[in-house]
């Protein structure tokens, strides 16, 4: 990790590229989030609209089947009423009804029905087993009538739930969708699995399915219109539902069946294309940002190449290599102008360094001359000092002798003989001549030194 951090810290082109990509990624993310938010909302609204249309078509299709059965029963009813004294003929009409109508699995007459169990008006019953076969279930239309003896009889027409489901499911709105029709007690009238027909959905959901299925089933039984998200067979699904309403037709007995129609869409069917598009766009965005990062890195790396060369040249100059050559740049951008300005600064610095070197050499030469003169002056000064010391030392004895002789004259002049006076005068004269000779020599040597210097 430290190597990566060090690399990023030392690589200006990579840092600039990362900042550019970060800004673009932020803008792209905001754009994608906004786009996909409204896209998902539009997909959901479209799914609701499609589900509503599918439910309408499903209800209409089932109602058409029921209406055709009701109309067929009505047609045979009038024939039966003219043959109430011929039970065999009436039963034959009932059988013919089942043979002529593809939706009817069985048709029969119940004679002398129990008025406590049979309603006296036409109605559809809840699903039930028929023919003592657990696999066969039907919904029955009962059409009661009275014969001449005023006995209540019922024309019963069974419509197979399996046939009804097959008819409805042939028009599946999506590959994996499922249509369902619930009776008011929760019994499945239409479903894609035969073994679940005539089964109570609430009981099945409590035993086998996710609690969300129960919520959807309860909403359907409550006569609500809408949709719910649920988990079915381990997959996320959306259940769209609405009450089953019969079409109003003249002469039709309108009853509230209490049925509810529903259609179940797997989330993949609704949002599958959307999710694939989302993943595709994200992959394209990530790959694109990666390629853009690489491109920016290469481009900025190329653009900063003069700066790196300039940095190396500056480092060499800082190390004392003042003869480092900096080429002239033909670019007119900031980097090119910086390189040319640095080149001009280096040239000016080279000239100034040359002048300073020349001045240093001159000063060095003059210093050497001054040093030699100073040493010579010191030598001459030492010679003068030695010379004066020697001359002074040589003059000391004659001067002392002169002073001694003068002191003798001063103190004993009256008592000295002429011979002693003459002797002292000669000594003073001789010593005076010696001092004079020494002074003349000093003056002569001084003039020679002055001339030499």
C-alpha cells in the first residue's frame, strides 16, 4: 500500500488523471442514477399498465366463457320448459349441451332439488370436486326451474377448472408469468398447476409459501386493486390483482361472485431487461473510465515530459553542472514558455557565473600580488628594523663614550691637566667621527632601500 501511495505522490500525471476521472465518475454517476431512477419508475408504471390490461383481458376472457355457458344454459332452458312432461328428452337436451359447448365438461338435471340447499335463482357455485376424482375440479352454473308440478329442478353445468386455466394461460403476458383466479373463499379457480386447482391458497401459503404470499392473497380476497411484492418459490415476484367483475349484458343475472383475478410477474420479467441494461451500462462505464484513466495518464504523461526533463536539468544545475544544456521548446503553451524562460534564465545565469569567475580570477591574481607585496614589505620592514637595531647598537658605545668624556669635562675640567684635556678631546672627536660615519652609512642605506622600493 505504501508503494502505491508513494507512486501516486510522486506521479503528477497519475494524480491529475485520477482527479479528472473522479470528477467524470461523479458526473456520470449522478447522470446514471437520475436516468435509471426515472427509467425504473417508467418500467414499473408500464408494468402496472400492462398488468392492468392483462387483468382486463383475463377477466374478459373468463367472463366470456362464463357468459357463453350462461347463454347456452338460457337457450336450452326454454326448450326444457316446453318438454317438462318428458324427463328423458329434457336430460337428452342437457347432455347435448355438454357435447356442443367445448367449455362444458358436464351438464345434467337435478330433479326435485332440496330448496334448503339450492338457491332459486341462477348462480355460479364455488369450485368443487367432480366425478369422485381428486384431480378433476369444476365451477358449476346452476339454473333452477319449476316443472308443472311446481317441483324445483336444477340444470347444472360444470365448467372444468383445468380447461378454464388452459384457455386463460395460453395467452400468457410474459414467459414466466402466472394468472390466477380466486374464489371468495380463497379457492384457486385458475392457476398454471393442475394439482393446485380447487386448493385454498391461504392454506397452501401458510404451509408452503412465504408470508408475503399470504398478504397478497388476503388483499385479493378483500377485493382490493393494486399490486404487492412477494417471494414465490424463492424468487421475487410482483402480484397484480383486481376484483372479478361480470360484464353487464341484457337479460343476464348479475351476481357478485366475490372472485378476484390476479397475475404474477417474476421480477426478472418486469425488470430483467432494465437490470441487464443497468449492468451493461455499469460495465461499459467502468471499462470506459478505466480506458479514459489510461488515456489521460498517457496523454498527461506525454504533456509533462518537458517538465520532467526540465526537472532533471535543474537537478544537474543544482549539483553544480552549470554547463547543462536546456533545449529550446517550440510549444507555445505554459510548459513550453516555462522551458524557454528557464533556458533564458540559465543562459543569463551562465553569463553571470562567467563574469563572476573572471572577477574572482582577477581578484585572486591581485590578492596574490598584494600578498607578495605585503610579504616583501614585511621583509623590508624586518630588514630596516634589523638595520636600525645594528646601527643603533654600533652607535651606542661611541655615544656613551662621548657622554662619559663630556661628563668628565663637566665635573673635573678645572682639575684636568692639559694633556688629559687633549686626550679627552681626541676621544670625543674620534667617537664623534665614528657616530658621524655610522649616520652617513644609515642615510646611504636608507636611500638605497627607497630607490629599490
